[in-house]
């Protein structure tokens, strides 16, 4: 990609109405644009990051035998009335009326999934059902001062599993939890599984996946020796207490929620009369669980935890490009020829490269933009490199000179 052709360039000044680091950096670097509080456009760089995260998640979902679908975002009032959530969740739900009919913009899809099951699943042999999708969610969040970490409109992956009994649900629930931990580890995020309340979803205890973060909106208590962790909202312990599980020391930290999993049991299926005859011919209500990961929230969390004084430092597998290529303006036409040669050969070798080909911009500004955008590897070609390429990793200070052959050997 030629930077001169990229839609969404860097900007020099911090956005005036943003206080969070993730929003400041993502807007300045040209990844997102703010339309209004809690609503952001993903620009080409931001969308490339989302697609990288999406593929990592999709791979894990497929490994646990979930099937991908795409469900509607506009829901009729009657389906929410079946569970009573049209009223109980109205504070967080966007509700609207058109031509005397009432609708909701989706903030979750439990009711829709159960409706799908009662329409398409007729035998106990077809269980468990495991379906997921990537979609936009709408929630009337009161706190929208944390940039892309908490939006009123955001991209989410939600998985739903339906089972014949509680034991099967429990087994799959923790299988998903393990899969989520793998996903966050691959995104270079150290997450903790934290007990939390169910909010408008359920009265049961749920499990959040929290990443320790100075600017995180949640406060969690966790043990320094075992896996015990609770959200402050439900916890009866506090920092420096003794762990109720292993007697270790309880620590306190701000944290950002990047995922959440819920067990509903048969509560929703009973209200919607979603059942099946089991092998003994007995009516069995379906046991449901749901599992969510906020993709746009993940972008914000990665930026909050991967940055320095110069800008973003993307982990390799979520960076919008593999290489940021720069050449120093020169009267020596061989420099430009070599740069375009390297650029085209990188593309032929399936290396995703962003080439800053702007001629009216000084090298200092190109370097600043490069650090701000945060692509893992910077290549520089100039008269000073005498036909070689300057190679530098974003998170290291060391710069090395490589021949063209040495460069491609290193990259592969």
C-alpha cells in the first residue's frame, strides 16, 4: 500500500475531546474517526486490525466446533417480550418505533438464537448447538469517556451454545473459557478470568476476561498465587486480604474487560418454550450459554497496553501491515528505484507493506508518523546505506544494515 493513497493520514494535534490514551493515539495515527461520543468509524488501518483479530478468533471458534452465522441487528419487540427483557433491559437497549411497530437495536442475541433453535432443531440428536457471529452491537452506555474501549456502537463476536443438560453446558463453557485464554494470549494480552455479576443478562455469577490496565474502568481483586479473581462489584474481599482459595495475598488493580461468558441454564428457554423430546420421550428445556468478545474493545486494550512516548507498538499478528518502508528523498534516482524494487518484491512474497512514498514530507516527519502508527518493522533506504536497507524493529533501539538478500532471508 502506498501511504500517499491511504485514506486517513496521521494528524499532528491530540483530539480535544478525548481523554483516553487509546482514542488519542488511534485518532492521531489514522486508525479511527470519531463521529460522536461512543461512535467511531474504523478507517482502513483500523479495519485491517479488526480483520486480523477476527481471523484469530474465527480460527479458535472453528476449533471448538462452532459454526458461523450472521443474525439481524433490528429485532421486533415481541421476541424481547417473551423473556421480559423489553422492560428489564430498556435502560441499556435502543428502542424505536416505526409505522406503529416497535423494534430494538440488538445489544445481544439470546432471544434470536432460541428462536432459531425452535424453528430449525427438532431432535435431541442435533444437540449441542454452537453458533457464533461477528456483528455490530448497540448499547446505551452511560460511560463513554474511554475512547473505543466503551462505545455505544461496537463490533463484537458472540457465540451461543445450547445443550440438553447442565453437565454438557458446563463442559463446553470451560472449553470456551480455555479457548478465550488462547485468543488473548495470541493477541499478547495477559488476561485473568474474573468472577462478576450478570447485569441485565442473568442473576448468575458470570466470568469476565480482564486485562490489567492502568486506565481500566473496572477494579478487580486477584490472588498473587492462584487463579482466584473477583470484580469489585460483587466481591466481599479487598486488597491485602488473604485469598479464600489458597491463603495467598489479594492484590488490587484497574482492569479492562475484553470478554465475558454467561450461563443461563434453562431460564430463557422456559420463557420462550424452547424444548425437545429427549431419548426417553421426555420434554427437555434447552440449557443456554453465551460468550462474547469485543473486537473494537480489543483494539483499544492493545493500544492502552502496547505504546510508548512515540506512539503505538502493535504486536506482530495484529499490526495493519508487516513492514513500514521509507526512503530518504535524494537526487540519486537509484534510491527510488531500489525502494520500488524492494516494495514490489515484498508484495510478491506476500509481505504486507506500507510504503511512505510522499515526496513533499521531510524524513523527520516520516519517522514520527512511522513510530506513531506502530508497525513492527521499519525499513529505510537512503544514500547513507550504500545500496543496503536499514532494518529496525519498532520495540527495539537497534538498527542493522542488510543487503537485499539478507533482508528477505531474515523476513522469511
